[in-house]
C-alpha cells in the first residue's frame, strides 16, 4: 500500500483536474482574474487550483463547472477516475 503522506508535490489527480479547469477556461477565452472574480477567490487561488497545488473542494468544483459551462464529471475526468485502480490508494 502506498503511503500518501510520504509523497512530495501535488497529487497527480489534483494536477489533472486543475489542467482540465485551465483548458476549459482558455477555451472560453477567460482570464484567471475573470474566473477568480466569478468564483469569489483571488487569481492566485485559481493559479494554485490549475497547478494542482491546492486541492479543489467539491463545492468549488460545482461552482467552477457552472461558471465554465461543464459538469463536475468533465472536470474530474470521470473516465480516468473509473479506470484508476483503487488499491493504489
């Protein structure tokens, strides 16, 4: 079993979710500042979400999805999560 506490850096899942947020935001030609304003956070927080440095809460995922016109499943990568072997966690 993998000891998650011993890992360095952001979790790969958080990085993947943040990447999907960034891709969708750019598709909409929206700045980090505009997204941050819509979400009620700073643009620095959006940067951290997009890098996977800060984990995105479930409620914030819903707000981001609504703002970007996508579902939470789109942001989480439903197919990726279903393919993940849970025994590695």
